């Protein structure tokens, strides 16, 4: 049985989600305690609880301690069959974070997995936006052989949420290693700017124009589409995701969400500034995909590596957990103004 102290490293919900996923991939029981101890309100919040419950459904697990506020959990997984699953968060809790919690489990499903998530947030703080997940993270996983598609039925924002998303995953025969050792030459700069029930204020268009103007000043010609969405009448909101593709297969991105008292122009410029910060050092994955790729590198046979501009707390946490649970080894090495992250075969 894995014994995981949730107060270690970042002490965040990432440790919970990833430990459940990795325990399932190894078909080993898990006991995790001090869940989210380093957060102001520790224990399981609705989005964490739903991630545990949907993971349990995916692998027909036996679970003890899966209640709101719980700081201790026992999780005994079984084989992952696949099929159709429903999840409901019930708050503006992050749908992307729930999807990321289930994706490593889907790698080992015998059949296709179709997950339908309702009443959550697609674009909320402290989480990647849904369009970042679709256009930046999933292309990286596709290079490893994992075919996943995400469909947005309703966008959801803080505080009401009410977003709705479907994800379909076809598990590969085995995960391939990913090797992104060189940024290469820039092929395209793309983006999507979305607003929900804010078309009268031209929010999506203003976000896109501000991002385009900033990137153009830096010498990048961006193709940014804007979408005036009307899928969710319960909660207005907006977001923007930007990304670049290179001739070596690198996809580097950034995003931002609309906030009260922040202009649409400021939101668009923030996303563009974040993307420019990445492009200024030419990594092969951005700082957020860097930590998100760690479990897949750990599960893939062979040597995987990439270049990123910084080693975040989440990356350090994911490396620590993968090494502890999967008995793999990662090497972090400074290379000029970048960090090379390698998992050995």
C-alpha cells in the first residue's frame, strides 16, 4: 500500500489527484493523509471529492474517507474497463483539473472512456482554461500516443460555474516517450478569445485585439479567433488562450481569464505577456505543461525529455510523487537559460 503525506511539497490538491491516478495505474492501494494541509481550507473540496469519486468509478475502486472536508482517504483500485461516465462538481470548481485527474487513469483503460462533466468551471483561477487544455496540453499527449478530445457544451466561470464538458479518450497500446530537445522554428501563433453573454461589450474581440497588438509589437503575427458564446445564461465570463506551434513539434501556450474590475484589454495583454515570456527563452514546453507531463513521462517506456523556462513547485511535487510511487528517476539540469527535465529509461 502506498502511504502518501499530502502535506509534503506543495501540499495541494495536486498530490491527491495524482496519487489516486498513479495508484490506479499500478493497481496498488493508496492511503493518503493530511490532504491539502497547506491550504487555508484543508481537506476535500467539491472538485477534489468529485475527482476521487470519478476515479473510483473508472476503476471500480473501494474508497473510504471520500467526504467533503476529509483529510484522509483510502483508495483500493481495480482494473480500468472504460465506458461512459458522468461527473457533477456542483460549484465553480475546475473541470480542467478534474479531467487532468482522470486522464492518466484512462491510459490503461481496456475500452474507450467517455466522461461527461456538468456544473463546474471551465475557466477559473488557479487552473488551466479549457481551451488551453484542448490546444496546448492535448497536442503534447498526442505525441505520446494518447488520443483525447474535449468538447465544450457550456462555458462556466466563477462564482456560479454551471459549465459542461465532454472528454473522449482512446487508450494507446502503450505510451510513447516524448522528446522535445529543440524549440526549432516558429510555424504559427494562434489563439481563441471567448466571452459568454458579453457580446454587447465586445469583450472577446477586445481581448483578442489587445493580445494581437502586444504580440505584433514583439514581432509575432498572431491568428486569434474570438467567440461570442451564449451557452450559459447563468454566469457571464471570459477567457483567452494563446499558443505557438514549431517545426519540431513543440506547442507552447499561455492563458488568462476575465475578472471583475479588470478591463478586457488587460486580460488579453496578460495572456500575450505570459506567452512572450515563454518565447523569449524558447522552451519546448511552457511552465504549466511542464508539470502536467510528468506522470505521462513516468508511465512511458524509454527516455523522455523537454526544456522549460522554470522549475515550478508543481513540477517539483509531481517529480517527487512519480519517483516515490513509480520507482522512476528524473534528472533536472540547467541548460543555459532553460531547464532540461529528463526521465531515464
